[in-house]
C-alpha cells in the first residue's frame, strides 16, 4: 500500500469523526500553543528590555568623571610624581579631542547647575544643563517643536536653549515658548526648541521613569556655553562615551585612557563609571532568569502535550475496534502487516500535525490581539514554532506505534467476522 493511499485513508477516517477528532486534538493544540506563546513572551520581554536600555544610552558606555582614578600596580610607581603635578579637571577641550575617535559611536559632555528661575512663581529652582545634541539622541528624546542646537551655536557658546516637555507645560501652558527667553539669576537664554513627552515610556512600560521625568523638567544649553559661563577654565562635569558594540568597548576604553593621560600630563585625575559592564551584568542576570522561566514553562507545555498524546493514544485504540471490518478486508485482498501499521501510524502523525497547525494559528491570533491591546509588537519566533511542531510530531509518533502494531497483528478472518 502506497504512502499516498495511507494519507488519503487517514484523512477520510479523521473527517468521518469530526467531533471525536476535535476533542482528541485539544491537548496537543494547547501544548503547541503554550510552547509558542512562551517563546514569544520571553523573546518579546528580552527585546523590550534590550531596546529600552539602548534607548536610554546604557549599552557599551562609559562615563568619564574628574577625580583620582583607581591605583593599580602599573601606575603605583607614578603616584609621588602625580602628587607634584597640577591635576586638571575634565574640560571642553577634552571633549573635543575625544570626539574625533573612530571607536566612539556617541559622545556628549555635561555641565549641571541648579539656577533660580526668575519666571517661576516664588522663583523656583530649575536644573540648567549644558550638553550637545548627541545627549538627546542617546536618551531617545524627540522634539515637539523647534530645533536642536546647530554646529555654530555649539562651537560659539551661543545663549540659546531647548526646554523639556514638562518645563514648557508648567511655565507656558498651551502657548508656544519658541522665541521667548528663559531668565535665570545671572543669564538669559532664547528658546529654540521644545522636547516632546517621553515616547520610551508611553506604552505603559516604566523604565527609569523618575529620572526621565526630571530630564524633561530641565533647560538645556550648548555644552560650550555651559563650560564658558557656568564653570571656570571651560571645565565640564562629566563626559559620556559609547562604543559601537561590545567587541570594541575595551579598545575604546584603552584609547580614551591613553589620550586623557597624555592631555593631563600623565596624571590619572579622572575615573570611569563603567555603565556598559554593569548593563552586561544585568543582561546576564536577566538571561538566567528568563532561562529558568523557560524551563518552567516548557515543563508545563510538556505536560499538556503528554496529556494530548494520551488522548490520541486512546482514540487510536478505540478506532481499531471500529475499523475491524476495514482491516480484515484490506488484509484479505493483499495488504500486509506493514501496510496496516503504516496506515494507523500515518493517521496518528497527521492528527498531531493538524493539532500543531491549530496551535500555531491560535497562538498567532492571541499574540496579534495582545500586541494591539498593549501597543507592543510580540513576534512569533521560529524556534518556538519548530519546537512545537517537533514535539507534536514526536507525540504523534509514540502515541501511534502501539495502536498501529496492534492493528497490524489482527487476524483477517477474525476481523471480518468481528461484528457478527
């Protein structure tokens, strides 16, 4: 008996008992659906965390701060000579020198002051920050209206500013602040742009919400302006740098260290806050936690598939008694035990594959609805689909072996007269 005939006969038997077939497939369908939803959820959460960490500028990054760096065996012998040198703070010139490095993907400097705002009721204090456009890009802050600083304003200490969304709301309400001045105790800045509300957390997820809300209450001026008017000797508070990827991170750190040592007369009067390594550690911990969840959820899905396999096994055994006449006739006209074995085994495999397809379809519908409800796109990972199909196929194979073997060993004469 050919494979095509086995498949045709299996489909005929399956569709002849639609209700029983549907009930039989429920367990395997739920198991496959659980596997796919598990992988989709885990991959979705990991992608969400990675994207938001990248959106906040945390990946593969360093913060350079003024202050004595760590003393190692390599530099301990220079300690006495360093004490005799004049320590230099980080400066705007350091930022300009680092800006030309190929290893650096993103770089910005920062000067932060709290200034008394003459426009506020009671002259409330407002955070005044000096930075450059790369800060807004790194933090994923977009413009609501106006523009960012241009190259001329950044290099010539222009007295212009970009205000945060919450600052604009509290000081100007629904009126556009563009072209107006922000007046502090010792200086005024012309508003050229307004930041939009936080798009990163607009989908119901909270990633560092407190800090980002504070960012959007601040007023931003060009870094050169802050270094010139808010600090002595063009000093900056810190410099943020980010490498292109994890592979180039250490090389970037080494190059930056060498350049700063050269510019600071070999005085290690700066230190690194290694945000990139901290994020790698957090990502590793998240991966371990997700792996534990994967094992737990896979076990639950495996139980569903096992229960579905038992249901399929029982259905095939019941169908043997119903198809005794068919088995007897097939054997009497020349069908071998191998043919009967193949007939029942193919029916078991086809049932399991149909259940897998139903599980994939249901999981796709659930993921689509969930993505629309929470406004976040969960993908169906191919790995989950392949594992679901693989598990259901194995369940179908093992559930069908014994019933197929039992059917193949039935005596054709007894089978024909089984119902008499």
